[in-house]
C-alpha cells in the first residue's frame, strides 16, 4: 500500500511539474487596450499639406531674401491652434523644406548649388528607372496620355503659355514616376521631386531651356511608345542630368 501510495504521489508531482513548466515556457500574451482611430485628416496633416503646397509653389530662388514663416499668423489664417502648425513645421523641417533658427523663427530653406545638383542626380536615377519600367508595364493608352499633355504647345505656341507649360512639365515628370507602378520608387521620389520642381521652375526660362525641354520630352515619348527600354532609360537620365549641368554652369544665384 505504501509503495502504491508513493507511486501515486510521485505521479501527481510529476504531472504538476510538467504543467508548471509548460505554463512557465508559454508567456502570457497581453494585448494593449486600443480605441478606434479617427480616419479623418488631423489638423496637423491638413496644415502640413497646405504649408508644403504653398512652399513648393513659391519661386524661392528668384531672390536671396529670407522667407520667414510666422507660426502665429499661420495658425490664425488656418483658423486653428498653434500646436498643429508647430507639428507640421517639425515634419517639414525633417524633410528639408524649412529650418528653425533659435530666437529668430522658422525660414524656408533654399538649397545650395551642391545640394541641388546632388538631388537632381538622384532624381535622374529614379526617373530613368521609372522610364525603363514604363516600357515593360504601362499600357499604350497611358503612354499616349503623355503625348497628349503637349498638344497645346505645337506650332510655336510654347512661349506664349510659359506658366501653363511649366505646370505640364511638372505633370509629365510626375506621370513618369507614377506609371512605373513601383510603390517604393514612387515613395522615394515624392519629396525629392518637390525640391527639384522648385529649382526647375526657376531654370525653365533660362538659356532656351524651354525649347530644349519640349524636344527632349517628345523624343522620350517616342522611345516609350516604341518600348525601346534602354533608349528610354538613357534619354530620361540624360534629360535630368542636363538640368544638373545647367545648374552647375549658370545658377550663380545659388549659394555654393
């Protein structure tokens, strides 16, 4: 009896230890308490988008004068508190659009010549890869849409519609990126292009770049239509690097 009882006790103890060990090896999973997220755009996001669009639309390289942003006035103009404006400014500063100067305020950033050339060089790499992907993935109708953008500027009408052409030029380059259908490439190019388009706005009227721009675009479109992958990639890269070369040679208004 004693031996049987001992075996029973040992069996219970062993089973208990197995259960305790199993419990010790499997940690208790604790989930955080979550509340539904308000999917409506926040004041901060709205302020960020409005400020970024306004900065990108500025002709910031026409003058060397500092462009100071008044946080208090911006909040008043938006009809919101200063907190979301301050948060939007912080994000714009991290993206290189503004800089905060202690005890002075927040200023729009003008890139140096070296910075502009480096940005255009990276843009050339991204956009030329996008052109390669377009020849492989885009439909004939999508590529035809690129040609239709420039129908307004035939027969010498280009210079009479310079502002309009500038916007079409920007749309063309954005479309090249978008038609690549590469989400990582599109994401990487988004903020970079915002910087590049600000210098492009200034340079498009310099040294007959308008005429060369339309010629380059037409040749690029022909290569895309022909699905000439290597040629399309090369043409787009050379077009972008032509802007970098122009900046290096003629953009004396940029700080070194």
